[in-house]
């Protein structure tokens, strides 16, 4: 009897692929010179549909997901299948996410994409941490709800909301320039108007 060589990725990757909605076939091509009817002797499992030695064949993609996202998901599943890779991935994601969130928090009072960077850092943390995934989903849900609510309002109310938003952003820019760089735009504007 020939020894059975188990090839293909570990069962962790198979479970991860099935969890993401892939159809996983355990079939492997038969070695040359070996008949297909030799499955029972080679140790195949009839519960997996006559599967061979544990290889993975992805037969259907999840509809609507871009190909690059599928590649990233597969790569992350392979990294997580290895205990060292899993720990390394957690450490790298924690450090990169903390760096992006810290830069974003530092930029919040300054004119720039501070909140955008904070949300991007949450997105990086969400790759590995469930709490960040829940917080990001909470943020998205409320932003979408606010946007949809604002779209349903009348034009004058939307104009008022936009004006309040611009006033808030202008105040943040004015205060951040005044206290960060010592530039007081209001005093400069008043001096300019007083000179005329």
C-alpha cells in the first residue's frame, strides 16, 4: 500500500474559505499512472464527495466582490493559518493602525484629513480586531443614517445644515491656525477692512 501524502493548505484555510462562502472541493488530480477508481484504497473520504488528499480547489467566487479583495482575504487566511504568522499579523496591524490613528488625532485640530485618517486607522485595526470592526460598522451606520436623513430634508434645511457645517469647519480652521501657528485670520481681515 502506498503512503498517503497530504498536500495542500492546512484545514484552517479550508474552514476559512468555507466560512467566507467559497465552495471548497477536496478533489485532487490523480497521480499519473494511477486509475481514478483507486480512491478507496488511497484513503479518500466519501463524505467530501470522493475527495482525494486534502487539497483545496476554489470553484466559485463570492459574487460582487472585487478580485483584489478575494486575493487579500486568501492571503490573510494563509498568514493566519500559521501561528507565527497570526501573531506577526496582529502585531503589524496594531502598530500600523496605532500610527495612522495617532497621526489622525494630531491632525484633527489642524486643517486636513484628521477624521479621515482616524477612520482609516480603524479600518486597518478592523482587519484583525473585532472591537475595531464593530466600532467601524457603528461609525459607518451612523454616517449613512445621517446622510440619508439629510438627503430627505427640504432644500432650505439642507442649506442650513451645510452652512452650520461650513461655520464649524471655518471655526476649527481659525482656532487651529490661531493657537498652533499664531496666525489670527479674523484680526488680519479686520485690519484689512479697517485700512480701507
